[in-house]
């Protein structure tokens, strides 16, 4: 995972989003992976050639929709993304 192995720090049931290693920001103290929302979107825009709007919709439905499974994962929103510039 992104050149750093977090697997020994993950709790049982934590979700690993395959293909999104470059969006991993770290691991929480409770053993869940932390993904950067901005980087997740950028991966889908670049890799899958989605528009920003398509990526946001796809992530909202297909990524955020699986979060309640198991221990889930954490999405990191940058302050500017959440509160505006």
C-alpha cells in the first residue's frame, strides 16, 4: 500500500479499497485506513477518464455506499473541501 505497509495496524474487518492505494493518507488509531477524498476523486478522473462530476457521483454511490460494511474506512476531507475556500 503506497510503499508503506499498514496491514499489521488494521483492525479485523477494516475495508481496503483496492486500486486506491495512492489515496491512502494513513491509518487511524482504531485501525481503519484513512483515504483522502480529493485523491480518490483524482484517481477516478485520471485512471477512468471521468469528469469531476462523474467521479464524485461514482464515489458517492460505489465507495461511500460500502463504508458501513465491516469496520469500514475513514474519508479525509480537506478543510477547503468541507468549509469552502
